[in-house]
C-alpha cells in the first residue's frame, strides 16, 4: 500500500491517488459515496419540506447565524454566561424531551422538567444568558418499527409529547412576572424513520391500505393543529436520510425517492431498497474458504471500517452488493448473496445467504467488493 496518506496528505496528493481512478484500483477498505444517490435523496427531502410548508407550515428554521444547544439538566446552564461573553449574543436553548426513547431528555410531567424550566424562566432568561426556543425529541425507538404506518405513529407521539412540554411551560411562565408569554416555541421532532415518514403524506398511492390512509390523516391533523396554535410550530430533523443504510431499509418508514421519479427505462420498488443507499464500503477479498459449511470468505475490513451496531433485518454487519458481479437486481435490490456475518477489528467474514432466493455469486481473491 502507498504511504502517501501518512502523515495527513495534501489536496494534490489526494487528487493523484483518486481522481480518474477506477474503484478496482483503489486500496480498501474505503468508503464510497454515490453522489447521484446523495443528491436524489437530499432533493426528495427538500421537496417534501417545500411542499409541507404550504401544507402545514413545517420547517420553521432558526434565524441566520444563531446557535442553539440542547439541555436537560440545570447543571448544563453554568457555561451560558461565558458563551455570551465570547460570542456576543445569548445562546438559543432547546429542552430535550423524552418521548419514549429513554436515552436522554426529561419527561415533560416530571419534577426534573419543572425544576429546569423554573431555572430558565426565573434566572437564565432574565439575566440574558439564554433564550428558550423550544423543545427537542429524538425517537430512536422508531428504529424498532418495520412499516410506514409504525413510523408515522411514533412521529405523532413525538409531536404530542412536545406539545405537552410547551403547554406546561406556558402555564408556568404565566405565573412569573415579566416572563414572555406570547412567544412561539419550536417543536423539533424526528429520527430518520419518523422524519422521512412525512414523505408518505405527499405520495399519491392508490394502493394505500385503509390503515395507511387513516394514519396519514392523523399525522396531517396533528401537525396542522400544532401549527395552528399561536404558540407552537413543528420542525422536523433527521440525520442519515441523505445516505441511508440497511437499518433504514429495515424500518421501511418512507417510500423510495426513486419511486417519485418518472423513469420508463427502469422499474422501482415503492419501498426503500439497496438502490437508495448512497454510502458503501469498498473492501478486498483476502481469502476464500470453500470447504467450510457453508462456504465463507475473508475481507480486509472489520469493525473499524464497518459498524458496531447490528441491524434487525439480518444477523450480520453488512450486505455485499452485486457491484462488479453479475446482476441479481430485482425491483431495485442489488445484492450479491453474501453478508458480513462476523467481524474483528481489521477483518470480516462473508457467508452466503440464500434465504432471499439469491444465489451467492462467485468471489475471487484480490477482488474488490462494496458493502
């Protein structure tokens, strides 16, 4: 392997190593981003936001140049005076609300929430150290779902939980002399499954089930009611929708961005598939073990290059695409039949998986694969 990357390379060195090169000539493991898929996924989310602003006034953003932080404990407020002194303005504050994930945040009906809010209203805001902008939730438990309906149900629960927090704060503010009671609080909701599930509202699908139609109506009504209030506005946030991964495919929370495109030359599944995943990891086949039962292969990529978190839809740590192999594509699914079933720090073990009706394709030592 070339040592041109050590120490940190210059832009010129990186261009010499990668620009104009074929993937087969790149040393692995290496992350491969498909810019076209990233652009398509981002465009779909932007289109959803633009349309939903007209529909339910979603996506109210913070002002230009503002900085906001999440808080869920009074001890986190001690640094606010120093921030204002350095930045020249008071930081925006979002209270982290636990709407079911139980990782971070406070239950809006807990005594801890009341103590934090009283500290903000009675001390922080009067001193000019910070300003409460709204309430923030991350529904990480939505990754346990497996349908668009399930994701929308959790999104409704998130928004309702944040509304409860806002109403409680409004009530407490009304009892504090000089406290501002007519401000609009932002209700910031979403994990990738719940935030992207909003795309179902925009999709005209005559095959939607009665359950799906009912849940879409509930979600629309919840958002419209929250935005119709004079004191709250719904905002959606999500991180990995630009790239997507096998975990997002497992949740099936949103339709495939490709299904929104008019393309007579290809047939796209209405659901997310491997064709919607923009990020893959390039790895090299280091050895083959055909006598094992079932046959296995060794790749030069392990936990450092892949992931530590398992996915509920399969028992391994990655799915090998059919890139560079005879295509087994079916409605957007591009799989070779091999999965990463075991990992160590620097290596992984591939094993064929025929449960989906895909015959594992032949591999060769030195061959590059994309996971």
